[in-house]
C-alpha cells in the first residue's frame, strides 16, 4: 500500500490519507498505517503520530 496524499482531518479518526494498492484507491486513517521498514525515512514520523493519536 502506498500513501498518495493527505486528505482531511476528522476529530474521531485523525488525519485521513489517500492510499493505493495495485489498482485500488481508498482512504484510511493515518493512525492505522504502519511503516514496516524501520530504515524508511517516514518510519519515525508515522510512528510518532500513531503514538500521539493513541494517547489523546
């Protein structure tokens, strides 16, 4: 799954991102996204958001 863009923010779901997997496009909360490769430059940023959102 690849994040294409940041779409909106909702009170209960947080930041919503537009994603693509193969030919399918959809929307998921960023707090439900996990970067699997710990060496990826986005790993730390996404992980920090997920932890922050969970502790609200």
